[in-house]
C-alpha cells in the first residue's frame, strides 16, 4: 500500500516537474504569444450572397492570404494588443542575422533590438543574467547582451568590445554589458540583444519590427487569445504551444509511458493483495466459525475485516505520502546536469498536493477492489 503511494507520488512529481520547468523556460525566453507577419486576405474569401432579409458579406480564408514580413506601424499594433484584457505586457523586437566578431574570432548569430523596459515585462531576462548587469546595459547606448555559450566561443566577457557587420558593410562597435543564460542552447549560442536604436542602424531598418513578444495572465489560454488576436490584428499570431508543439508531444508521450508503467504496477500489486486477503480469510475460517457460534452475524464479521483493511489503508497511505515527500526531496537534491532544451543542475520535481490526493485515491481503488 505505502509503496504504491510512494511510487505514484515520485513518478508524477518527476514527470510534471520537468515539463513545468520546460514551460517556464520557454515563456521566460520567448513569451506566451508572438505577433509577426501581416497578411492580406484579399486573395481567397468565402462569399455569401445577399437575400431579401440580409446583405451579402465575405469571410476571409487564411489559406489564401499573402504574408508581408514584419510588423509595420508597430505603435498602432502594440496599442491594439494592449486592448486585450488578458495581456500583461507587449514588447517590439527587431531581429536580423549578422556576424559578431571579437579579435580574430567570429560567429554567426541573431541580433535582437529591444526596448529594455517593455522587454522585461514579457521575458525573464533579468533573472537569466549571469555575469554583469542590466543596469549597465541600460546606461550604455552601445551595450550588448550576449549568451553564455556564444561568449565562450568568442572568448569574451563583460567590458570587452565586439563588432557587428551592418547591412551597408561597415562594422558597428558594441561593448558587452552582461552575459545571459536561458537554458535553451540554441538561444544561448546564437542570440544577442542590443538597444533598438542601435540595431536599426545595423540592419538599416527604420520603421518596422520583426515581431511583438506578448505575455498574458494565463499562458495556458494562449491558443485562444492568439486566435482572437489574429483576426483582430490581421497579423500572424502564434502561441507558445504552437511554436513548441514537438517538445510538448515528447513530454505527453513520457507522461503516457509513466501512466502505463504505473498501471501495470498497480495491477500486479492489486492481484498480490487480493491473494493475500483471500489467504487471510481462508486461514481464519476457524475463527469465523467461532464468531458465528457465539452470535456474531455475517455483517459483524464483514465489518471486522473492513475495519482491519481500513486501518491498514490509512497507515499505509500516510506512510506512503510521508516517504513520497521525503524521496521527492532527496531526488530533487541529486546533482543532474542538463543542457539543451532547458538548463538545470539537479532533478526537477514538481510539488503539488494533487499528487498526494491522487496517490491515496489510486491506492484506495485497488486496495478495496477485492472487497
């Protein structure tokens, strides 16, 4: 009994923990919603003819839309995005592929122009800064933020000078203000951030941005909000669930695999417990006969076994939850370095009271099933 609760709590905490940590990493780096390319849906539409009682109208079909890269007139689009009650922050980002050079080393990457105050509302950049500080970046007009992996490849640190090749072929000088680590290797290896004004000079782009990064109160509702935004803003809008669909499918398969494994263990444990109870009843046939002879009814004898089972259930469930919490804390402290889709130096366990309630419910379902 206690072993079933223990195993259930630990497996659920581990499976959910890594998924929740991945989601927090994605939201902290890329936001919940991204508003990007504008589209024109004049190419294909569904026409509804007019009748005597109503006028005709057309429904635009997104499949026939032609996309215009970037967000033009971002000020108007940002104002429209802020009209959605779910939105807690929105920030423009100008992005371009450039070459970052330091001394004799150079790396290809993506330069991002940001407005620091608004970007902090839609990301966890403040908590991702490892060396240096955002206050230095804010004071330096030529400041730049570089990922830890990219900085290691270039052999640079805060205070060093780097050069970015601009669209007209000239080199623009930047000074590294801080290093950041999101935990996503691709981001830490290829991304670097600078002030919007400097990036416009490098990319020779003066009036539009690449996309808007948006954060909402409940990231789980991002697909619904994204659909509403798409039809209201006439721009392509993608939720974080859509952008990270492949990794979410991986975690879904892992949870399903864990559930199947747990089901098999519960089935085996239930059969073993049924056999144990059956043997106990058979061995106590003599005691049952004595109880019947002194006046105990069948209901009285059944209640004796039920009370005995309930006592074992309560003690087993309590010990299982206690040991489950202890083992969860122990596993969480085990060093376990992961770099790739997120960054962590230990097992990530998710603490939730629902795991303990579910463990007790699962244990109860098979423990009393023989009865």
